[in-house]
C-alpha cells in the first residue's frame, strides 16, 4: 500500500510538472501569436461592393501591414489617396510602374504589356463586365488598380477619364488583404491571385496569418488541457480512494 502511494505520488508530481509546462507553453504560443498578429495585421471594414465576390461590402478583413514598395500585381490592397476619397479603399493591383495597361484584348480581357490576363476572381467568372479604355503606361512608383466587380467599381478607369494615368502612389498603400474575418459564411484566406505568374516579379506569397491562427489554437488547447489535468487527477484519486 505504501509503495503504491509513493508511486501515485511520483506520478502525480510528474503529471503536475507536465501540466504546468503545457500551460506555460500554451501561454507563450497563445499570447505570442496574438501579439505578433496585432503588430502585423489590421482589421478593415470593406466600404463598397466593388471587390465582390472576393470581398463584399461590410466584410471585415484582416490585412497585413506592408510597405508599398513590396506590393505586386494581383495583390488586394487597402489604400488611401485623397484624389480617390477620404476613407481607405480596397482594390486589386493590375499593373505596376512601367506596365502598359489596356482593355480589351482577346476575349474582352484586360491586357498587361500586350498579354491578356486570365482573371478567374472576376464577378460572374468572366470579363463580360469590362469597359474599354485606351492603353496607358503606369508611371514609376505607382499602381494601376481595378475592382473585381468591374461593372460596379470606381477605380483607375475613372481617373483615366479625368485625364491622368489613373494610378495611385505606392506610398498610398496601407496593407495587403490576406483573409476575411467576418461574416462567418465568408471566413477564410483569400485565394492566391492567378494570371500574373508569367509577368516579371510574379505574385506575392500570403503573410503568416495561417501560422498565427494555428499557434493561437494550439496554445488554447495546451492551456485548457493543462488546466484541466489537476481537477481530473484529483477526481480520479478520490474515486480510487473510495474504492
């Protein structure tokens, strides 16, 4: 009986040690990932339906804070330019400095440097909502932006009509959208942009949001599991004593 008691005690001490370690590791993962995410990401509310179906009016998105010089074609960016309005807007980068942009090429598609873009993210999965515009060269240090809902988007095409290049400075970019956080029906990472891979510079890789979410979930599981160990052990010990 005495040996059994000492064995139970040793197992209990080891269990408590492991439980404490699990809670400590869980706190590091949970808090570390949460704080890192708060530094890297910022939530935004999408103001219009111009990016439907990628993101819709009223969606809450998580966007990674980046420098405008790191933006590539295909990125969905949050930007603010006084010539476009007084609130942050969300559009997709179609062209960068030096690109020649026009519409429409083969199949009614936007062309970049003469090559028609394949844009499966467009509303209704096709280019039928495109409106023609003459070829324009994107100035260095600027971005040509279009909405995915081409029939309902005030974007670089509108500013072309006003007599400028239609582009915004890279410095106007605040963040790159990685995921939809709300509503739950649209929850998830944005699909990687396609159609730009053949162009110089390729496309951007998603930020570390998926890794951060995994770390937060793993940390929560470790914290709850470690915290539950003590009560479960005491209950099991009490049951054994009654028997």
